[in-house]
C-alpha cells in the first residue's frame, strides 16, 4: 500500500492518509471544549515531483 509514495514514480490513485483525534480518548489533550486533530498525508519525494509537474498537471483528477 505504501509503495506508490516511496517509489516517487507516480501519484497514488488511492492515497493513504492517517487521521488522529486524541481528544476522543483523552480529553486532556486539548483545552476544555476544544479538539485536537492531526492529519497526515504522506507524499513522494517532492524534488522528483517538481521535475514531473508538467505531465502530472495533464493527468485528470477525476477517476
């Protein structure tokens, strides 16, 4: 599942992401009445992506 982002050859068709909301199990992780949330979107090597930008812009975003 992680191969597409570590190979830096293409953008994954179905990217992985991770969402963590610690206040759901530990209310002390944020001030009272507030939430704490972290969202992680792993990406490939951006130096290679910059070189590939023209062809990536031509790729449709809709499946």
